[in-house]
């Protein structure tokens, strides 16, 4: 890592020295559309150099300090025909005539990205970056993050619900909702981290573009980007009047409407953009106990205000709010079918509580972005963010009509962040940035649990007690010297006493209303052991009070069980709750820069240092009234699953850490070959239970990557190819662990030791004509746990594949927009995505596995314009062949032996209309 730091210092030193050799030539101009409106944010570049900028509020641009000579100036703007011209630059200033871009259906050429915190094309960046423009999202009718991820090679997004997402990049999953853990994958919105799991899912509407940077990206995106970052850039206000409304209706009562209104307030100085999105759909799964499951209803609003403070300063204030009001998720059991049904997770279910199963989530935030140009080379950027979330999910964790395990999750949190960044762009030889940031987060996760112990007894408790007592009777018989036949007879009596009917019979729960009565059996045994026997009619309580029970004849634990198992009624309802707390603060210093060793060979280095203070908390109060089964099977605890704490238990730990990268790339023509080494890190985990506090070490990964990307065939064919190898230490996973104070294993963070992954990714897009193109991507991932840990000891998950990670995945599609005349066209955009089988847990259990499957989607329609107003009438289809698949398996019910399964989205076909002003 010392080499990265040394290289970084060298880059900045040489970069500042080179700025002394500024040249005298300059070029400026203005970009507008066919109606004469200035185009704000158009990308203007000088090919053969690193000179690249974006047009200002009035559509103007300027290049200074150019070496006299010949250049090709290129202008691109999404949805418009590109422009290029040969220029001869001398020692003075050259003012170009206005450049007018005409509209077109499909944009060719490179995509502009800001992954390296400055405006570049995706080809220039020496890392693997996958980008989807907002226009592409609209054209393919994608508004959900999981729909989008199918077209990002090496990425998966698992959406159980907006409250429980799983993000996977190159085999590594980030999905833990525990407030004490930190993400592996950063989710950003306009430069602000929104990575906390319960607050990270957002609707994709009125989007400028989405960038996915893969591999350790801590230098660029902070400590949470251990294996990658997803950055959502929203459309900002423009200095022009415009509006759009898009709506549709389809199967399962699917309805949606979204759009925006962009309004200039003070010409050239202040503008506002209001965007909205509503989408609803009935649930795919009918619930016999009431309502439908796996549905959707969401409303999202955004207001963005932009202020231009002259030609050098812009400020954007962005307000976001999203409210999710979903019906419950169908966590369906495969052990017990509903009445008249089957165990297929894609067919109807019978989950108790009916319409009281739901997901309600409020997420809101405010972002202030200020960008000020200090001179020709320097810019100062300030990024201020606030975010708050409040979610409430009610779900049936056992997947049956019995109230075996009904849970809620109440998650709340606030986040604040502030970053200052200086960016230096001497486009001849050096560009880079340095800065500092502060992040604060405070969150909690409260989990109330409701159990009907009359159902819990036959489902879970009776087998435990049967096993315990049978073993104790065997040991007792051996210690007392009882004949084998007598011990066997006692064991059979116990087994008969604890024999129960199936938990569910013919789709109905089977209740056991009374505890078994062990006292007659115990009295009979003692009567045989005491000379002369017991007095007739004596009760167990009388025996204990009389002192007639010989000391040491029965173990204390067995006496306690017999005392509690007296045939009394079983409690109908038991309630208990646990809460986790997490508070994180981090201060970060970072710098990153690219130095042109030659005109084509470039060296990039970056380093980020972090001080972070973590605090975790746990609280579980004693249930009142106590659980009789907690008292019996849980060493006298009043709780069943959650160990009782003495108030709230807190633990803290502070860390100093660093991440960094070193990359070398060679640019030839419109192509880039690159290689990099980088270090990523996931913060440690504070795992708190009343019996102990465990501090998991930070997870560290070293990444080695090489790639090639570019444009060939006169820009008609765009391609990208990359390969990588990752080496992990202290790999963090989740495992079921038996802990004191709980009758069932708990899913806790655990150190999985050493792991590795190797992968290949590729993507292609070919323009058959300017309005017809085909595209596709493919990813191969071999991600596994090593056979041994760092000390050579065998690992628990040795050789297992990473969860939620297909070996192979691909997506293909056609985007055809065929003009009929100057003002109308027809379009057809079919797509197909496939991924091979995945395990849902790192233990690679066969019953928690999804076979490979593919999904087909399409959009098609007719578009035309009348008096500068655009109209579009079309149809759309999602999963058009109604492929049956699962989103997830295992879940909370797996802790008590009731794994549940969630079916995937069903076929939806509908019609839509779009009007653009």
C-alpha cells in the first residue's frame, strides 16, 4: 500500500508542476436545440486529449490553455444527434458559431459518467463501470432496482420487498437489516450515501443515469463500497419549460403514472423541477386468511431546485420522499400446504393474520449540492445530505395458517453526511481531487414476536422435551441400576406422553390445549424406589414439601421439569420483543488523481483514510406473563427466543483504516485497456447478546482486475471485457448459532474466514442502423469459501458457493425504433435475461436452492409529434411467459425448522401512454 501512497503524492506534485506550462489557445461556443433553447449539461470534448466539459446554464462552454494545433470537437447530448467538427487552434481565442443538435431516437457513442468525481466518458475510466441512462430505463420500462440489475453484468438485486433488499455485486451480498452491521455495497443518490438496507430501495423515475462501479471503490465512494457502488443520478432542474406524463394499466390491476414539470423561475438564474411516481398492483398470491400477498403500492415525490450564481456556481436543493404501502409478503411453507392447495410458493397461501400482514415505509431526504469553479483548473464541491426512514413490516414467519411465529419489524434511522471536495483538472497532464467527509448514522430495529404456544408445543417444543427427558431417563436408569426393560418401558411412556398430531392437518392448525402431565409417571417411579412406597393419594407438590423424596434420587433439572409439566392449560398467546441499536460516526480524508505519463498511458492512484466510532446495542425485556416453555426448555427464562437483558446493553469500538487503489491504463483510439490493484474493507461488527459481546474483525479484500473496453467499427460497436480475482480475509457471513437464553438457533454475524472469487464480465452493443441496435451482457462468477482459514484450520463452509450468486448470467435485447416519416416512428424492444441456479444461504442446503431460469420482457408502440408535443402509445410485458421461480428461501422461519419460500413476479401485460411537452 506504500506504493499507492507514494504514487499518489508523485501524481499531485507532478500535476501541479505541469500546470505552469499552460498554453495560450482557447475555444468557446454555445449549444442549443432546434428550437433555439440552450442545452444545459451537453458533453463537449476534444478528441485526442483529456479535454472534456459540460455546457453551462446558457448552453455555453469554453476550453482554455490549448496547445496550438488541429483538434476534433465533439458534442453529445442524450436523445440528440451528435455533432463533430475539425478545428485549428492558434495562440488566440476562437469563438464558434452556435452548435445546433437535432433530436433523434437512439444515442450513439460514449456514455458520460462521474464515477471518478469528474465528468468523463465511461471508456476513459480505468475501472469496470456499467451505466444505464434514464432514457434506457424509460425505453425498457424499468422502474424497479431488480429489473435494472438484470442489465448490469455481475449484479443482482433481490427484492423481497422495499423493506428487505439484497444487493449482490460479483458474488458478494449486502442485505443485513441489523442496525449494528455495515454494508458491503454502497448505494448513492446524487453523491449522498443511502446505504442502510431498510432505506436504500428507491423508485427509478426521472433519472439521468445509473452508474455501477465494481470492485473495491472505497477511494471514490467511501468505506461502505467494499465490493462496489450503485450511484443513482437524478435529473436536475433546467432553464427551460418542459413536462411529461406517462401512465399505464395492465394485468393484476397494475397501474402507474409518473412524470415531471420543469419550470424556469428566473431566466438563467433559478429553475425548479417537480417529479412524481405512483405505481400499484394487486398481489400475485391469494391468501385464504384474507387479502392478497406480494403486491405493490408506492408513491414517490421529488422536488429539485437549481440556482445559478453566475457562470461559476451552481447549487441544487433536492427533496425526496417515498411512501410504500404494500400488502404482506408471502413467506410460504413447503412442509404444510393450505387447505385444497399445494406447497408451490407461486400458488395461493394461507397465512394467518390475513390483511394484517403489510409493509409500510416512509423514506425522505434532503440533499444540497454546491459546485463552485475557483478558476480554470480548480473546483470546490460541497455535498450535504440528510435522510430519515421509518418502516413497519408485519409478516408470518412460519408460512402456515397457525400462529406459530408472527413477527413485526420496526426499523427507524437518521443519517447525516457532509463532504467537501477540491477537484483539479489540468486536462493536459493531470486531474484529481482531494477532500474530507463526515458521516453520522443512528438507527434501531425493533422486532416484536407473537406466538400461540398451543401451536408451538406440537411444532417445536414437544420434540425438544421428548429428547431431553428420554436422555435423562436413560442416564437415571443407569445411575440407579434399573433393569433395561424398566428403563425402556419408562422411555416408551415418555414418548407416548409427548406424541402429538401433525401441526397442520388438512390445512388447519392442530392445537394442544394442555401440558403433558409427568407427575403420575414420576410418582410411580419414586414409589418403586422408596422402601415401603409412598402414602396413598400423595401429590407431587405434597411430596416435594414433605421431604420424603430422597436426595439425589432425581436430578434437579428433572424435578423442575416434572414440577412444571402438570397438565395445566397452555397459554394461548405469548409476546416478547428484542431491539438492536446502531450508531456510527466516521471522519474520512481522501485523495485520488490521474497523471498522463504519455498522451496514451495514464497512471491513477487513490487513498482514503477513515476514523470510525461504532456503537451497538441490544435490549430484550422479560416477557410478562412468562412463557411456560421458556421456563421449561430455556433454563427458567421467561422468553422463548430472545435472551433477556438487564436494560439496554451497549458496546463500542473505534477503528482507524485505509483503502486505496492503483491503476494503469492505455488509451488507443476510442479504446482503453487497463489493470488495477485495490484494497477494500468492510467495517467490523459488534455482535451483542447478554451472555457475551463479540467483535468481528473488519473484512478485507484485495482485488486484482484487468479489462478492455471501447468503440470500434466507426462507433457502431461498443464493447467491454473484464476479469478479476478477489482474495478475502475475515469474510463475514451469517450462521445459525445456539445461544444461551433461546430455545432456537439465532442467525448471527459470523467470521467465515478466507474466501475468494474469480470472474469474467462482458458487454456488447451494436448499432445495425442509427435507430436499431442489439445489446447483451454475460457474467461468470466462481465465488467460494476456501478449504482452510488463515491458520490452516478447516472452515465450516469449505468449498461452498456464495449465496445469491449464479455461476452464469446473461441478458440480451433489441432496441428498434423505425421512423415512418419525419414526425412518427414505431418501436419494439424485447429483452431476455437468464441466471443459473443459486443457493439462498452460504450453507448451500439443497432445500434452499433455485434452479436456473430466464425472464422475457418487452415494450412496443407508436410515437408521433404534433405541434412540438410528443405522443407515445404502446404496450409492455414483464415475465411474458409466466416463468415460475423463487425470490428467496429460508428466512426467519428457518430458525425453528420452518423454512419459507417467496415466489417471484408473475406475468404482467398492459398498455401505456406518454405525452411530452
